């Protein structure tokens, strides 16, 4: 249990800033409907933010995971410098190639109205990847306070930039048109200031992490680098395939939906908003991931490593179940919020959100399961699973989106992550068996789905009664919490914070 307590503590430390970072980022993105009335106006921005994580997998090419893996057996200073020099060189090379190909990217992505977005995207990718290994170094050295400061300071810089240029300055210039601020504000950029804010955020992070960056020495161990590349090369495919599964629906939505361009852009903007709400589930996944990856590698030589991984999976699934219920049961509250403060068009397809949220739980489970191929150096098998999932995603999106629109994209995401989760579990049990509590975890997931469906059925009896929806949601959420508390009492007592609540009873 000490291992679990350590991971729980680290997850809290990394989780709080990560949750703050992600949640504030989501709030900023969800603020789009309040800045922009018509969803179609956000389509180009959606396209860029769908491309960034996909290209980021190429820029990073598995260096973060490789750093955690090889820091167990190599001199960390030499490893850090070697991988950092590799990443700096490749980042410059990739950025130059993309700059020369910018016109082709504009054409293929249908960004003719905002070609400058591509240049800003290159800047975001380049600076962001220079921060990759410094952040990994902080995690490896268990320095969560510095990690937290860098993350939170960066996102507040981003939010401040967006609010300043999309809210405060435009409002001020209406009454003070001759102000010096008019020199620095371009109303034609509009929501492009989201990208500007992102660039400034990454530069601020780079400045905060300058101590870690200055520790990079001009010493390159080619033999070590060659070994690391052999390990990380399959992770490039894993990363690319993972991004295909994650962003493809948003990337191709307006290109495959059978609608005129204006309506296709409108639906693409709405679907991106739906996807952002569903991604609230992944806040816990991201927080957990920050602590879990170095933890998994550090625990790999422990005698009871498999048992620790099994317990980690159980607590992870339980937490994700609570996140799913929070989104599914309070969906009417989200709907009311958008109807009250934004354009009613933004609430279209809201019922697809639970499908996406459940799919993201499967993604989180898959992430936990994926440790087996990273520990056994069988990354090629992980790449095969991811490629199969990507092909599955491509086929389903092309087939379902023209017919089912939002629901088609949501079902494709759900099916893909379910397939990857099952495949990884089956193969993992063959090469690195872990005694996961499969029946119990399956029961928890099925139970929260039934609770959501029950709440949906109850609220259908009294439609448009927000008070009834909220009260039944709170009751069902509390009943699930009490149920889990009784089933897992022995395990929960050993955890920090939650354990104290049980011991004080």
C-alpha cells in the first residue's frame, strides 16, 4: 500500500496544477461560444487545434517516455543532454520543413481565410517541444512545486492574453478609439488571439524552465542516442496513431460530413465544443499520467510491482467513473449554461457527450495497460495496436459521420478506444500478466452507465425542470459514492486524505 500512497501523493501534487492547467484551458476554450455567436466562425481554429497534437507526436517522437525508461540505467545528466540536443535539432528541422510546406498545409486543411494560423501553429509546436524534457526532468526528480508553478503561471499568461485582446481592449477602444492600445490590437485577428496567447504561454514556460535548460551540455553520446531511438521509434507510431484516434474526428469532420461548406463549418465548431466538454473526463487521466509514468518505471523492479499496478488501475477506474457521472448527470446544467449565456446553436448534439466521455475512460484504461509493452521493450506491439485502432477510427469516421453527424463521430471514438483497451489487455496478460480486478472494474463501469441512463429516464418524465435534474443527479452521485465507499473501505483507509476521513469516523 505504501506504493499506492506514494503515487496518490504524487498524483495530488502533479494533479492539482495539471487539473488547474487543463481546467482553465478548457474554460478558456469553452468560452469560445461567449466570444463568438456562430459556431462556423471557429472552424479554422478547431482545425489548427486538431492538427497540433497530431504534429506534436512527430516533434516529440517518444523522447519523454524514453527519458523515464533510460534514466533507470544510465547517467541522467548525460542522458538529459543527449536527448535534449536531439530534440532541439529535430525541432528546428521539422519547423523549417513545415515552413516550406506552409502553403500546402493551408490548402489541404482548407485554411485559406487564415493562412497565418499555420505559421503560428509552427511557433507553438517548436517552443512547446523545447519544454518537453525540462518538464520530464522535473517529474523524474520529484519536483512537483516547480512543475506546478510553471504550468499554472503559463496558463494564466495565456488566459490573460486572450481576455485582454478579446475582451478588455476591444471594449476599451469603443470609448477610447485614439488610445495607444489601438497600435497593438488588430481586430481582424479575432479568435486568432487564442493562438497568440498559446505562443506567449509557451515562451513564458521556456523562461521559467531556463534553469533546467541551462543544464543541457554540449555532450552528445551517439551510442546512447542510437539505443534510445531504437526504443522510441515505435513510440512515434504509437503517438501518431494515438493522435489519429484522438483528433481525427475533429480534423476531418467538415471534410466528410455531407453538407454545404457553411453548414459543415458550423457542425465542426459545435462538435469541437461537445468534444471539449467530454474531455473533462480526461482531466484526471492527465493528472494521473504526470505521476504514473515515472512511478511505473520506478516500481518495475519491485517484487510486488504487478499487484501495485492492479491497485492503481482500480483507483483510476473508480475516479474516472465519478468524472463520467459528473458530466453525464449534470449535462442539463451545462446545457442551461450555454442556453443562458451563449447562442442556442452550441447545445446541439449534447447527448453525444456521455458516449465520448465513456470512450475517454477506455482511453485512460488503455493508457494504464500500455505499461506492459513499455516495460518489456515490446513497443512494436503497442505500435501495431495503435495502428489498428487508427485504421478502425478512420474507417468508422468516414462511414458514420455523413449519416449520424455528431453521434457518428462519438461512436467512432468510443469503439476505437474500446477496441484498443481490449487488445492491450489480452496481449498484456500474455507478455506481462497483471492481476487486474476485471470483473469488479467492469461492474463499476456498467453501474455508472446504468445510473446515467436511469437519470436520463427520470428527467424525461419532467423535461425542462432543472431543479429535478440537479436534485436527482446529486442523489444518484451520493448513492454511488456510498456504494463504492462500502465496497472499497479497506483500500480507502490506507490512502492519504480519504483515509483520514474513514479513520475519524
